[in-house]
């Protein structure tokens, strides 16, 4: 965004008032990696090694894996899919900063704000109705929810009325078009007007990681279908990208370095209230890659705690490969039949749930347990059938160590076990190898290949590149005058195209303003190759600008260039292109003399 566009908004005040680390921590688990620097897993691409850097002192962030970077405004823009103006308004509102704008601008840029306001008003209405509904209060009490829990999770009740919320929104001067966009009301098909989406349902507000109400879930009290009704897809809410309870659970997930993923609202509320703060839930949909990407910002360890019925088991098994592809360590919670996390915790035995969490099984173990549980293992026929199914699971296990461990476990079900463990294990091993060989020969299905992950971390720099960058950092972060540096090494003498472009921008800014202004400089280099370099230098907290003098660095740069020139001349002399009488040969001798010394490569 150009400087003149920025001038209409209190950009600097917003940056000062909105803490970058706090803002990013709502979406990424950050760990301290220096006095003012933090490190985490990038929220914008899949990675296993942290390459997402935040420099709190300089107010910038950069991922050295995918190249994305910027300040607090650009982070909010990218993470929430907003325009610059929308991000400014969102941060300003959070910081309590008033932005004066025209009526036309307000209408154009505040659709999200209007929808969020409608959701907030709806939430207050549902909570007021809960206070008046004995049926809803009795139901919540029967589920063991305390008054504090009702407040923390903002639970409410939608009355058994077609227009209760609709009329309330009109009274609060909410545009019905905005309420419809937010999914609170539905347009009638055969006549004009609208009606409430949620009727006679317990209401669970759905919050994002910054505690904004982005949607609602409604649970019926009886046999009315669907049992759970969620808000429709909106610009605020997407089921495939939302995990219920993450606004509270993210801190517990980061602290425990482990997430427990369950199925329902009540599972989350009960377990979080019982001390398992690292619990989140999907919203009536199977786990998606978007869910996995969100969780990967906070941990790479997950326990899938789906219901013990067959549907829950199948959901867990379907979800596990998605996590595995993203580098997660996945375990499955073995819940007793007919139980879910809520019923166990609500039964008063929190320690039982804790034991189940600690004893959660790796995916292959769980799949084998499920496979053999359907057979009578007291009968030889049952053992054989169970073993055949279990071998199919083993054939899909990539780790040879894991396969060997499970082969030893399964050997006792083999008919030859009575004659010796080794023979039974060999037979299972051979069958697994045969199955794996058959799968390996089959043609790969389209899309089965997972794209290779871009390596994380900063690219390796040679001595010349490091020296030029350090010189630019000295200009940026010390009291050294740019004009004095460039008098000794002109901007056009920098060898890298990006360092040269940044040096030229610094020199021009120093000439025009008489000082170095980082914000103005970012505007000057926006869209050119120096933009990324400037961001790298702003984020980098490891490069000290006090260990080296300007003269030392310039000497390194000049000697490095002489060395490269010498190498080229040496090749010409060796090939006979430069003879003794040539000026090139004289230059060769001079370079040999000049490059002998402590800086010689």
C-alpha cells in the first residue's frame, strides 16, 4: 500500500497499540528464541520444522520456509483473508482506536463488522432467553454445567418462535440483510419476509481464536432432526476451517504440546472444565486438512477421542492419515462402548478419562485392536480370521520397526505359535511382505503423491552476502550515517541485486529525508526485490551490528570481489589468454599482491 493511502489511517498508532506477539499467538504457538525473537510453525504452509520468525522489538514477522512476512497488519490481512482497510479497522477496534471515515467508506468496508455485531446481539438475546427458560436450564443442570461454565461458553437458548430473534434484531436496528448473511435468519420461499434459523434449541456460540462470535450451533432437546444445526457458511464462518473450543484450548494445546480432538460441543465443555483445556471439536463434519493445518500451528501431537460407536471409530480411522501426512504423531482414545468424553467426565471419574488419554494407542495398534475385536479368539477359526484382517493393517504400516513390534504381538494368534514363536512370526512376516509387494506394484492413483515440503530455514549465505547484509543492518539499526557508509562503498557497488536495490533506496531516502525511516523505507521498496531483504533484516535478531565496524565489512567486501577477479584472471593466465606483456597480466600480478593478507580467501 502506498504511503499516501496509509496516511488516511492511524497506522503507527495501531501498530504500537496492537502487540504483534499477542496477535500472532492467537493463531500460532510461539516459543522464545532470543531476547526479542520468537519461533513457531508457519500458519500459511505445512511444515515440520519451525521457520516462522517474529521479532517483537521491530514489529515484524517472516517465514523463511514460504517467504511470507510483514507486520501486525499484514498478518491479520493474511490470516483472516482481509483487505488492508478491513485489517486496519479490525485492529483499531480491538485497540479502542477511533477511525473517522465517510459514510460511503463505512458501507463498503464494514460488512464483517455488521455481521459480527448481529452475532453479538443474537448471542445476548439467546442468553437472556436461557435465563427465562426453565426447560433449558434444567437440561443444562442435568448435564452438570455450572453457572460459570454457562458464562464462559456464552450458552443460550433459542425460543420456540419463528420470529423471536428476528424482532429483537429489528429493535436493535440490525439490517435484516446483514442478519441473513450471518445465517441468523432465513428468507421465506413463497412469500416476503424472514424467519429465525434457530428455534427451540440450546445455543452454543462458536468463537474464533480472537474470541469473536463467528457462528452458532443449536442442539435440539428431543428427536427433532437434525440433532445439531450449525450456522451456514459465511464470510466469517466455515465448518471445515473451525474447531470448537480452540479460543480456549489453544493455550492448553501449546502448554501440553498435545491436542485432544473430540466430536461434540458438550465433549469440549465437559473436558475443558475438568482440566483438559487442550480439547477441541469438529463441527459436525469430518476432520479436514484445514483443521489439521490449524492444529499444526500449536502442536504436532494429537489424540483422537471420537465416540466408541462404529461411526466414531470409522471417523477416527479416516482422519488419522490426514494427520500422519502432516507429520503428526497420532493416537486413538479407546473409549468404553457406549461412552463419550462428556459421559465419562460427567460421571465424576475424571481420573478414568486421564488414564484413557495417557493410554491412547498408536494408529496401527488401535486398528489391529478393532480388527481382532470382532472375532472369537477362543476358537482357531476366529484367530485365523482375525489374523488375516490384522495382516492387512500391518501391510499399511510404513515403519519396519513398528511392523516387527506388531508381528510379535500377533504371533500368539498364529496356528504355528504352539510349535515356536519364530516360525509363527516368520509366516506373518512373509505374508505382510507379500501384501506390501502387491500394493507396491499397483499403479499409484492420481493425487496420491504428497507434494514435497519446501525446506524450512534461512538459505545459506556466503561471506560476501553476509557482509553486505550486515553493512545494511548497521545503517538500519545503528547511529552510523548512511552517507558516510555510501561514501566508502557506493550503492551500485553492492554485488547482490537485492542488496544493491536496498542500498540505493537507503541512499535516496537519506538524501531526501536526512534520516532513515523504516516505515517509509518499506513503502519505497514495496513490490521490488529489496522488499523481502528488508523484511529479513528487520526480523533477523541474530545478526549483531556491534561486532563489526563499517571499515572491516567494506574491507571484506572489497577483498572478496578482488578474490573473485583474481580467480577469473588466473584462469585467463593459465589458458594463455593473458600473456606477460598484456595489461591483464599486470592486473593479475597487482591482484596477487593486494589479496595477500588476513582477508585472503
